[in-house]
């Protein structure tokens, strides 16, 4: 009789314990957003580079080429006596200037580099500007990012990262070939926060070294 009561009591206790543990876990998950641990040894000069583009030189050459064609065609139009809409040179010069404007718009939405600060919450993104001759660094918090995906549709191979700034939804382009830390960058784009510290292995090795050499 007492053994049956004991078994039933034990079963009820385990059920209540599991239920409480599940609720506690859910509460912790609600309080703590997605988090990822990063070993502090991966940081160099307190930053961890996640993305590094190599488009600066090619962007400058393309911009200079378009500007050169625009100036040359503009000069030919200036030397002629044709009306604007009747001059092939004038239309070509105007087209080159339009292409330059579109190229600048695209570059201002293209990062040269992205790095994570050692606090684990701050991302710095350097955007190209002035046709690749300069950059515009902007500071973000990882919570500002709202995911990533293809531009326009999944059939488009151009990926974008989505973020909010000053209450507005925005995006910028990036290329997968320039990603340095693929897993960390994609997690940063989905709003992860990062906890930076020393891994358990490093702590154990450090303690072992201290005991070996009698260090305090």
C-alpha cells in the first residue's frame, strides 16, 4: 500500500518538476533573445571582421570609364550644331550620366566591410560612396537587423540584408563571396546578440598552465 502511494507521489513530483522546468525555460527564452557565444581570442584589436569586399578598385574604374565617355560625348555634342534630341552624342552623354547616378545609388547600398565590436551587440558597416572613392561608416545594433534574403524574388541571385533605421525599413546588397565569417554574419543579420568571453577549453588550459608553472 505504502509502496503504491510512494510510486504515485514520485510520479506526481516528477511531472510537476518537468512542468516547472519547461515553464522556466520558456520564460528564460522570452527574456533572453537569440544569443551566440564567441571566443574572445577570435577578435583582433577588439573587432571581428565578418565581411570584406574587394570591389573598390573595379568600382572606381567603372565610374571613371562612364564619366570619360560622358565627357567625350558631351564635348562632341558641344562641337556640333545638332539639337539635343537629334544628336547621338548628346543622348549617349546623358545615358552615361544616368548610369553613373544608378551606379552610385547601388554602391551606397553596398558594404565594403562589416565588423563586430567586442561588446557583442554593435556592428559597424562601411558603405561605399562617391563611386568607390570614399566610404560611409554606420553603427548598428544587431537587433536592428531583420533578416536577409534575395532581392525582389527567390529567383534573383542578389542577396540583401534587411534592417530598420530611424523607424524605416531599409536594405543593402552583399555578395556571398566576400563573407569572412558566414555563420556569424547570417546570425547577426537575423538579430542575434553575441556573448564574448573565454571558452571553457581556454580556461582549463590556462589553469593547467598556472599549476604547471606555480603561477597564482
